[in-house]
């Protein structure tokens, strides 16, 4: 797909259905395009490494529904860090289990897909700045406990490709 200046801006894509005649896949008539900002990192990786490599932070995350702004007694909306891989870029930078990521490169995030899409748009060796909201002992709190006020911390992390990355 090209713009009016002849520049490539997307790769056309079609949605297939398995409900075609005799078990043959058929096109449902829904066409979309994969934007170039999604395609470009894949192309760059193929050129540089000969395979698709994606930088990783080394964390497991999930969306945390909460308040838009952190306040005393409420958890902020953001991306909850449920695990940190030992030796990963996130671990080396100081990210901890129970941290709540609220900004990536200064942009407010509230969904785990916001974070994963941002990281996927980066190349190995680039850095990302994460702002986390940290409440010491968060995982030990019970339903009856009042949530203590946390603190915002910033971490600059150089993205790396894990040694075990495969296609």
C-alpha cells in the first residue's frame, strides 16, 4: 500500500476463513494493512540477523485496572510486573516483581499491550525509559489492608535480544 507520494506505508493483509467449500480456506472480504512502523523492525531484523529477533525486557506482565493517577489508598492503572527474569535487562536495571509500570518513554500507559507494542517497535541496543510506581510489599497486602502510598521511579533500560531467540 502506497501513499500519494509513492512511499510504502503498509503491507496489505487479508483475513481467511476455514468455512470455504470442501474445507478450503476462503477470503472473508475483510482487508487490512500492516502499518510500516510494525513491518520495519521485522525487515531490519531480517537484514541484520537473518531471522526475526525482538528485544525483550525480561518481565511477565498483566494489565492492572486502577486509578488514572496514583493516590493514597488506590492502585494506579498500569502494567503490573508479575515476574522478572534473573539477569534480564529489566532485572539489571532494578525492575522488581510487584512494580506497576505507568509510563514508557514518558507516555502514560494503562494496558499491557501498550508496553508490548512499544517494545516491539524498538531495535536491540536502543533504550527505553520505564516509570514505575513501587509500593514496598504490595504482594503481601490483604483485602483488609489500606494500600500505602508508593513512589515513582524511573529506569533506563538497554534492550537486548535474548541469547535463546529463535524464529
